[in-house]
């Protein structure tokens, strides 16, 4: 295993861990594109036009793969999917298994070296999954299979990284899929409400959450904008505990038990003060709610 390649990988993982923390998991392309520095050199995390990326400083394998979400009205170039066996299915670049990008994929599979997966939540926004590994490379199908490892694997000495028998990555991959499901729903809902609480208009993304109108555990609880409300953490909690409700006309109703209480400004203004008010609707008419 090339030592400088390994140094780049570990520095990239550290840099991306900070990006995830800074952006609460949903990282914009503008934050990914600049890359990071290793020994005075600028290393790019991913390519804008290509899904498979090995920076010029690396000799073998790859640093990252990327799945984008096309803008409305456009179709994705590649059909990357969450496969039925619990892992991710990733399409090769083009139709030649022997091209440069696909050879990098094959080398990552042969060496079992970890890499980054930039998974598009909405256009221009990504969840960063790592460490990821290829569990299969299928030249006939022009596809490979991606599993998500655990942080424990990155704690191994650099010489052992990717060489030891892998732990059960299925559980880590399922966890990653749950995070993607939640993060995608949040980005869609917050985007539809212009990143403002539907009740108060609060514009601080770090304090906003995507609430399901029909609970996620219910079979009707689809992860779609039409089943979501952008609410502050406070109002989301009140909504989930039936202390706050919204009728089909978009009017806010506060529970009688809460209205009967009297306290400071948080209760009086931030909760009770919105009784009878109407919520803000999503900015696109086609995403507007037909009922709450």
C-alpha cells in the first residue's frame, strides 16, 4: 500500500469529518469543491463532472465516488441505487470496464482500500459516507457493490487499514441508508419552506427539523415534501406530542392544557401566541399540502 496514497486518504477522511460536523451532515458542493492540503499540495476530494475520482497525487485506486441528484426536469446519467441485498449498487463510468476510472474502481476492490462516497441528497448537496469499501466488481454488469464500514476500521494502524478481515458491514450500511433517508427528507422539506419554520418563520437551519405529517413508522408516512412540515425543534416536539396541531386550512391549534398554563415569554409568545395563526406554505404550489 502506497504510504502517500494512505496519507491522502486519512487526511481526506479527517477533512470530511469536519465538513459533516460544520454542515450538520448535508454538505454543499461549494464546501466540497475546494478540497484540502497535504504536504503543501492542494488535493481535490471529488470531480465536478466525473463520479469516480483519483486525485493526481495518488498512484492507485481512488479517493471518492459520487452520486448526484439532477435538477428538476433532468435525468441522472447513471442509475446508482440502494440494492436489494442491503448494500449500494454503483454504476461504472461508461461501458468500457477497462477505462481509467473503472480500473481505479477495480484496484480499490482488489486492495480493499477505503474511500469516500458523496451521495447526493438534493441537487448540489451531499451526505458524505466513509469509510466505504467495494465488496464486488462486476465487469459484465458494469456495476460494483459498495458497503459502508465503521469508524473502528479507521482506528487501525495505517499499515493494517483495509487488510484485516472486514467486520460485518451490513449493519453499518443499513445505518447509513437510514441517515440518507432522513437527511434527504430534511433537505427536501427545508428547501420547500425556504429554510424557515412554517409556524414562526425562524430562519436558522440548525434549529429547524423536518416533521412528518403522517408518522414515518406509518405505512402511509412517505418521505416526500407533501408529507412534511419545516418546524423549529421546539414546535416539532410540541407537534409530535399533540400539544400543537395544524388543521386542513393551515391554522395552528394549541392544546387546551397548554393554553390554560401561564408562564414566561417562551410559553406565552413562542407557543400560545401562535394559536389561531396560519402557517407558511411551501413555495411551490405543486408541493403545497392538501391536508394536515
